[in-house]
C-alpha cells in the first residue's frame, strides 16, 4: 500500500531519525539528576560555568549535550 505506516520509505526515515538521537550514558544521567535535584540547586536549576565544567568532567559529555539535558530536564520537572 502507498502511504501505509509500514512502507519502506517510512522505515528508512524512522531508522535515520533514531540514529541521530543518542541517549546519554546512565551514569552521566545519574550524576546530572543528582546535581539538579540536590537541595542547594533545586530552586535554581542553572549550573554556573564552574559547575558546568565540573559536570562535563564528571560525566564525560560535551557542553552542548549538558546544556540540552538541563533544558529538557527543567521542562520535564518544572512543567
């Protein structure tokens, strides 16, 4: 069928989209979540440049990944 959900072109698109999205390592997420939910940061969930550097070093992720994670986490937690 043309346009059906299981057409080959749709499968290629879904596989392509899935390959772009990468989950962070569970250990990195645990470190970031611990920082975000700690009492000292809960009211101000924005890491300073110094905190960012420390978190990047601890987690091994890139600065862009760190910033994206915090943007998304704040959206999820503070809806």
